[in-house]
C-alpha cells in the first residue's frame, strides 16, 4: 500500500517542496560533494534513541542492514561521544559522593552550625554562576583542534587538583578558608566541564536531528548518583572522609584519560571559520546570546523555572544537622536514602522520555510543582515524629521519603532543559545552555540564603530545633506560589521549522532573527533547483 501511495505521488503533476524519498536518499549520498541543498524540517520533534539500533530495526524493510547502520553511527562519532559524555555525566552525578563526606566532615570535625554549613555549601556554588562566560568562550575560542573536549579536560584537571589536595594535605581540609578555596576550585572545574558537555550534547543533537539527548544525560547522572551515594555511605562508616576524597580523585583521573583520548573532529561537527579577533568574537557571541534569550519562547519558561526555585527558602542544612545530631542517623542511612532518590529520578527520567514527553508541558509542570510542595511536608512529619505514631521508624522513613522533594525539584528542570536545547540557535549551544544552568544555580544560591535568613528568624541552632517545623511549613507554602503564574510555561513545544544553510557560496542570504524561522528565499532557491533537475530528466 505504501508503494502504491509513493507511485501516485510521483505521477502527480503537483510540484512538492519536499522531494520523494528515493530522490532524497540519492541526494543524501552526494551531500559531501554538493552541499547546496536547503533542508526544511516541518515535522514535529519526536524522541529518537541515541544509538542507531532501533533505527536499523525500522529500516530493514528498506534494505539497510543493521551492520550498515552501526557503521554509520560510528562514522558520526556516536561511540566516542557516548563514552566521553556518558562517563562525564556519570561522574557529575557521583559528585554527591565526596560532598556527602565533606558535609559530615564540616559538621562533626569542624563543628559548623546549621546556618554556617548551608552558607558554606551554597557560597561554593558561586563559580557556577559564571557559566555563561564559559559557554561563550567554548563557542568562539578554540583550544588546539576543538572547542568542547579541551574545556572538559581543563575542568577535570581542576577537580583532580582540588579533591586531591583535600585528600593529601591535612591543612586543606582542616582549615575552613583553605577548605572553602578547594571547594570553590572544584566547582569551578565542574562548571567548566558541565558547560562543555551540555554544549557538545546540544550541538550533536541539532547536527544529526537527535531529539531529547538531555534525558539520556540525566539518566547517566542519576546512575552516577546511585553508585556515588551508596559508596559514600559505605566508606564513611569505615574510613575517614579523606579516603572518599582520594577515591573520587581516582575516578576523575579516569575521566581525564578518556577526555585526553577523545578527538573532537571524529564527532563530525562543523568547525567555525572565524577570522576576527577573540574579543570581537566574544562580543558578537554575547550579542547573539542576548538576542536568543529575549525570545518569548525561551525567556518566559526560563523566568518561571528560576523564580520557582529562588522564592522557596531552602532548609537542607538545618534538616541535615537535625538528622545527624538529634536523630543520630548513620551515614549509611542518609547515603542509602540518596541512592533510593537517584533510582526514583532515573525511573522518572525513563518514564518522561518514553511517555510524558508528548504531554502538554504546562499541566505536567503544574502537577510536579504541586507534588514538590506537598513532599516538603514530609520533613515536617519527621521533625514532629508523626511517623513513630504510625509505626514507621526514623531510619525507614528517611530511607523512603527523605529525598523525594529534592528529586522532584531536579526532575522539574528536565522539560525546560530539553526545550531550550532544542531551540538553541546554531553556534550558540554553549551560551544558551550555560545561561540556563547559571540562572538555575543562582536561583539555588538565593534560595539557600533565604533559608539561612529564615532559620535565623525562627531561631534554629545546633542545640535548638524546636521551631524547625514552622520553617518547613513556610517552605511548603512558598513552593505553592509559582502555581499562580503558570501562564509563563508553554502548553507544548512549538513546531519549529529550521532553514539550515548548507552552501558556503550563498553567504548573502538574509539572517533570520527568529529562532528556527525558515527563510522564504531559501525555499524558492531550493524549489528552482528541484524543478531544473526534473526538467533535465
């Protein structure tokens, strides 16, 4: 029936803008020699797998074997980018492992107050606020033959230096100023690495029309979080925190070896031919970034995501100290609760990638935000010991419910990350994705500072947690406020038509200022070329 339909289309006198499949497959084989086609994409974006195995199963009826599809996938650099970014996101998720040891070290060894602990934790995130600068540099400044992989290597080197220093030198972990300096250096390296990975994944997905790679990145990160928290809780019971720092330094060294062995040119990504100076290129890239984020399709969802985090006072430091100092929970219990939370996050990510991606975005975010506000009240149940009244011990309650609010807060960002990555203008992948990450990080810092102020107002200290339950109620009510301006969240992802310029000879084509807008001139040029080829037949 499909052959009859194709034959009827070919015999039709109507001239189509999009060529038939047989002609299109022939032109794809010649695109490396004749790069003068303008491809117009009007299909809705659907999730495709990162590997080509599922593609080969769908195309066996067309005569393409699975081995040929695997070779094509390898020619696109899929194997190398899977190893580089897969391991990178896994290590990024496992960073909770040394930070769990660092939190216990600051509470039990250095004796920090709950408010001071939270200030140190989130003040060390300040290097991540500068992510747009790293993204702009990654977009315009090449180091050697690449503009993504070298930045990943630099970031990993900084992390190895930071955690290795805290593991080897006693003064680096026992003196608070030096400990803060090492934590800042670690987050600086992590932010540079994350920016480069996010830009590489976004650029690769746009280049080869692979949608939703951010879901697979979050899966790898969640898998790293599972193993990291499990290993962290186990090591803290039997070894001092410096062993955890040393083990994570070894893991980072493995990532460094993988990044050194990766060649960016093997990924098949286009190389910019910029003749202007670095300063001019940076200014131009900043101008392009400002132009991109001023689009309502990008700015409004980003404003909602940032505001929904920043207006909720965070009490994680006070709750952590309450669990360890009042309830006397073992590190293994807290680590295992984080493991269960990461497993739940991994499950939610798979469900979103398979089933929830096609749902309207606004109702989905509305439900997740409501669940997040309600899950905060689980800490109220723990502080008031209501769980003991229904026969649930503190250990079991923390294992099952302690990380639920944190996981929902992370999952809420996934639809926004996927949307913005799909709408990145070509050449601004690093700038836009890093601006989103920077904005979210800044909102977390604001939320943490609000939480410190709230803890001081209600009088929460290491010896007095009587008013902690009141602060948790305020936190839950604040999480309901973002529901009042859900109109900023789009209902669904818009159908984006992209006019990608493939020929270097037509440089006089007018630049579109809208993200993903198709230029009518290009369609006319393509149609004339198509009609001339039909006339030659």
